[in-house]
C-alpha cells in the first residue's frame, strides 16, 4: 500500500480481520489522540505507512500474536517500551512489585533487578523513585539488547547500570551492594501445561525448573549475596507456588510478606532479611 487510505476504508478492512473491541484497541494504540479526529471525520486520510502498520499488526493479531508483540510496543507503569519476541511482555500484575519496591526502598537507595527482560520493572521503579539508582542483570543476550534500548536514557544519565550475566554475579564480582533486589523470575514448572497466551513468550523467561519455584529460590539466594543485613527482596511468584516459596524464605530467616495481584491472588513476596544480622 503506497497511497493514503480513508479511515472508513481502513476500519472496514480491520472489521474483516478482528473483533470490534480488538480493532478499536489497535486503532487506539497506533493513532492515540489522533483517533478522535478520524472518528469525527471518517473520510480523512490515514498516511500509507500508518495504514500499513495497522493492517500488518491486525494480520499478526488475527494469527494469534498478542497485540503488544504485533505492534512492537507495550505499556507499563505509564511508559511505552519496545518489545519483541526475545522478552517477556510486561504484565499489569507486575506493577504491584514496582509499587512495593517504591514504598520500601530507603531514601536515595540503590536497587538491583535480576532478569530485567524488557526493562519494564526497573524503568517503573526509576520513574516512581526519582531519588534512586539501579543495576540490572539479564542472562539472555537478545533480551539484554531490548532492555538496553528501553533503559538507554537512565543508563546514559548515570542512574542505571545494566550487565549481561547470571543472577547477581556481575554485581558481586564488582563488590556492589544494594538496599533492595527486585525480580520477576521465570516461574512456570516444566510439567505445567502452558497457557496458550504464553505461546509467543521466550521459554527462558518462563521456565522456572521442574518445579516452578526452583529458579525463584535461586534468585532469592542470589539476592542475598548483594543485600546488606537490612536488605529487602521484592519478587514475583506464581500463585500456586507461593506457599513453597514463602516456606523456603521463612526457613532462611527474616520476615516474609505476601503481595496480591489485581485479581487478589498471591503474586509476589517481600522478604526482609533483617533477622539475618541477629543470628
Ligand atoms: C519472567 S522474565 C521477567 C522479565 C521482566 N523483569 C518483566 O517482569 O517483564 C525473566 C527474565 O529473567 C531472565 N533470566 C533467567 N534466568 C536468569 C539468570 N540466571 N540471571 C539473569 N537473568 C535471568 C530471562 O532471560 C528473562 O528475561
């Protein structure tokens, strides 16, 4: 398509590909504030490149792709992020982690995120707490590149350092300690039937081990290596694995608190290590 397309014609084409609600979400995502003027004047012309983008995304969504992946962009904590199939698409449920971390991080504190993926959680916390600085690690080189693009401003501004590496090793090797560790580890069990909505997500971002909480437990041990005696871990978990993870953390000492997601299920844990120093 090289010619501009009347909005009315574009809508007609979309209606043959997508359910009306999905078509509306796609139009809103791409046209943003401009949508109102097209709705008011359906004969108005959509530039050819925009129409191509909308129809290309509509075909991908019709074939089963999640809308953010089809568009190459997702929204998290009121920020637009670049995404592709190398990273987990950020989930609204994960915003409870950012909220908790923003509340618990001490003034001018430092945090580290293990497994940054798109960079959504780190960016959210940097936005929520203008006084903090952060570090992030990511083991997958392709995901690391996406995070670097999304976090570029914070990296260039000196507020954030991103490492390609395993767990907290890149920080520990440099003697970096932080006040809080944030993580959304892979937590789907190997034997669990994958929800169809996860078909487009990278396996490495999903699979947490034979039991889903194997990697979350390892992430918690990694967090301990860079947290001081008053340190705090804020970590997402699968609702069904939460009891095992909570029991594991309680056995290691300190205080444990549950975080509920938007549907009221346990979706995260806050682990305060403070009793470790009293042992
Ligand atoms: C569930 S995704 C979460 C991504 C992002 N934090 C979010 O919430 O959208 C987990 C991420 O951890 C990364 N990862 C897995 N094992 C890791 C490890 N040992 N060290 C660092 N990153 C790891 C994966 O590649 C993936 O990007």
